[in-house]
C-alpha cells in the first residue's frame, strides 16, 4: 500500500520539475519571437571575459568562437544596438593598431576588439649621435642630454676645445672647425661663438659661417686683400641669411683663417683671440662693447643711444655688445661687419687662444698664455683656464680653444 506522504512528496517534485521545463520553453519562445534589432544580449559573464581578455578570444578555435560570437554578429548589424552592449563597449576602448590577432579567426567582432586594446608605451630608443668628421666640425658646445649638464671636450691634430655650461637655463656657446680646406692641411678655419637671446643664432653661425667664408674665398680674386674681403663677405652673408628667418636672437663670434702662411683674424662682439709670441700675450682682436668710445659714437650717429646701469654699458638699455650676427630687432645699431687683422706667421708664433667672454671676464690675456705655456697638454690647459674662471665667480658659459700655430708655419722646402 502506497504511503500518502511519500506519494505527495513525489508529486510535488514532479510538478516542480514540470514547471522548470515549461518555464524554459516559454523563455525560449519569447527570445525567438523578438525582432533581430531588439535582441537581448548574451550572458554578461561570457561577454565580459571576451572584452577583458581579447587575446584569449583570438586564440579560440573556430568552432568554439562561432558558438559564442555569431549570435551577436547576426543581430547587431540589422538594427539599433542597446546601450551597454558588447559592440559599444569595445568601440569605446582606445585605439591600438599593434595588437596581433589570428587573421583567419572568422569573427569580425573579435578583430575589432583586438585592434582597439591599449598597450603600454615603450621608452623610445636612444638616439645615436654621429662623431664629427675629421675635416669639419660644427656644433653647439656643451649641448646637454637628458637635462644633465656636461663639459664638452674635442681634440684634433692641431687644436683642442673645452666648453662648460654656466648657470643659464641653456648652453649658448658654440664652435666651428674646418681643419682642411681644399685638401690642404696648411689651410684651416676655427671659430668660437657666444649666443644670446636663445640658441638659434649660435646654432646657425656654428654651422654656416665657416662654410660661407670658404665659399667666398673660391670667388675670382679681385683685390690684394682677398682673404679679408672673403671673411667680411662670409660674416655679412651669414647675418643676412639668419635675419631672413625672422628670429630675434644673436651671436658674437671670433674666427681665425689660416691660409698660405698667413693668419687672418676677425670678430664681432666680445669673443677674443689672443696669440702667444715667445710667451708674450698679444690680443689680436678688440671687444665690441657698448662702452667703447668709437662704438658709442657710431651708435649715437645712427640714432641709437648707450646707457650705463650698475657699471655695464648697454645699447638701447639692452645689449652689452655693439656688434653681433643676428639681433633682428636691433639691427639698426648692432651691425655684423667684423673687424679684421692679418699677419704673417713666423716661428715665434706659438699658439692661439680663442675664447668666449666667460673666460676673458675673469682671466687676463697674459695669465691665460702663461697657463697654456706651463702645460705640455693643451687639453689640460683648457680645463685649467675654465677652472680658474669658475673659481673667481664666473657664472656664464665658457668655451676655450687652443690652436698650435707651429703646424701651420710654412718652412723652407715644405
């Protein structure tokens, strides 16, 4: 005989199971009866995994991916998309074109997701700076890398140059060397440059002034003083070309041209050239400062004025130098025509010191010659001169170049 309690329990279990079957049936019918444009999203868990792990979705087999992705692809293109669907979530991700995915996965939505997953940015590769050539070197001395202040040192067969950045926010000194002109090692060009108002002018002058002077030398000779005329033409051409760029910065310059046993010196501004003749200092250039009498008269005759503040004379209450390359806004008074000087090299001519005012403001001409004369190593003497200037309170950029003149003297039979 059947126990009523047991029968009732079995009946309730059957009815509960039947309710679950009927409920699933009606849910399936409701999904099928909806239009394609209003399809309900698939279970959130699978889509969330696909959006968060695109690489895994890309590596699934074709059959497995079809079962999960095709229901969404079939319904989405036909009508509007419900806010927050998988396609909208993927479309909102940042674009990234370097994510690799299987080309033949067969799933357009998976490809869209793979192409838009953000990736971590890599540190750019370090730039390789080529070494200067043996024949020509142009550049801004002491250019910093990664914001670190550096001391620049360059050594050639007949010269060496050392430059140190001062307390300014950027290095504004430069140098230029053409150690061989037309294949002749007895012909060379050297220059030291000091920029102001930015580095644009000193960059331009360092690269072009020497080339313009050499180009002017190649023109047909018209006068006896061809070298001096070529130097002036090179300065004026460099100034004109830089002014055409519309940049307002400027640069002082002191240059040396060695040709046919002669020394040709030129300068604008307060960079200086000093020669040692049997151990005695001989300044071959005169600084173009606003307080110099002849320069003050020239500026006033051209409609400008010179004033003194805190012991420093300035043109138009601005520049302390009266000649320079550039300075577009003050070109009416700050001219670029250099003063030149030429002399014949003799065995008594030992070496030259070219330097920016960072040295000459703190070190006397004879003292500088003595320091170089005592040192057998020219590079070490350049470092010593910079150290002396810094110990005496210099805060400006300093560039010092020493040139061995004995290698340019034309000896009998050579």
